[in-house]
C-alpha cells in the first residue's frame, strides 16, 4: 500500500519540515487538498503552495482538487510541479474533457468519487484515468469518521478493474487509521491518504510505519 500523507493536517507554519519528515519516513505521495470554498465549505491553498513545496521534495505530488470549474487550474498546477491531478466527477458536467486536458498536460489524471456517487457513474472514463479516488468521507475537512459503506465501493471498483483488464491505482481518502486501512487494503485499495492520523501524532514517521504494517 502506498501512503499519501495529507498536508491538510500538517503545521502550515512549518510545512517544509513536515513534508521532509513524511518523505524520510517512506511515504510515496504527498496529498495536497485544494479547496475553493464553493465545491466544499473550506478554503486551503493552490498552485502557489505546490510550487513552493516542489523545491523541497521528490515525493509524487497528488493534488486533490475540491473546486468548481477545475479546468481553470490545470495549467497552473502543471507549471507548479504537480504529478497527479484529481477532479471530482461531481464538480463538472464535462469530466471526459477535463481528464483529457490533464493528460494532454502530461499529468496523471484522477477521477474522484464522493461517498454518494456510485462507482459505475465513472465507468465510461475508467479507461482514461491513472488513478481513481474513492472518498471514504464527505470531502472538505480532515479528522472525520470513515464511512464503512465505502469499502464495498472499493471492492466493486477493484473487481471491475480486474474484469476489464484496466490499469489504475485505487486511492482512498478520509478517516484512514491503522484499523480502517486493513479494510480498504483487503477490498483492493492501492494508495491510502492519511491526514490527521499522521500529522496529529507526536511521531508521524511511526504512524506511517504502522499504516504500512497494518495494510500488509
Ligand atoms: C478531506 C480531504 C482529505 C483529508 C483527510 O476532504 O480530502 O485528504 O486531509 O483527512 P483525514 O485523514 O484526517 O480524514
Ligand atoms: Zn484529499
């Protein structure tokens, strides 16, 4: 299981150091939650923070856009040094166009599904994507409780992927801890985002090791 620490729960006044700690601890991705106060009721940061962190990290920058009109931000994210750009299916009527735009910018394209969105709503665009993010909480805030019903969605997606010979990572995001990661690993998730579990602890490196061990 790849681990993607979410900087939403990091110390914004010491971001560089917090990123360095999780990088040294063996995290594969850095999960960057971009929120616009419209698609979700919270505001965070954008391409400028991606650009600032890029100078200090070799991690895969996994940008989770929780914004309306996501097509507006793709070029800036590319120029800032993003690697993966995720777009919510619920955020645009033109998901195929936006994902194609991400791929045309030589970025990895991800579709993100809210807990209330069925897996099969993404069926037509699955051959196009590099990663699918199954939200395991409703997006907007760190520290929320894992929604158990989402485990069946991960399993459904993993089965569909196998049946159709598709190739993409299956990421989960929200409420991931040493218990819930076992359930999603069993169901077929290959990347787990963890925010509060990693950063709201004294020893983030230890938390990452615990997650990796639990998912084995
Ligand atoms: C929530 C964000 C998550 C958040 C997860 O909208 O997409 O990435 O940081 O936080 P935890 O792991 O605390 O649930
Ligand atoms: Zn996220």
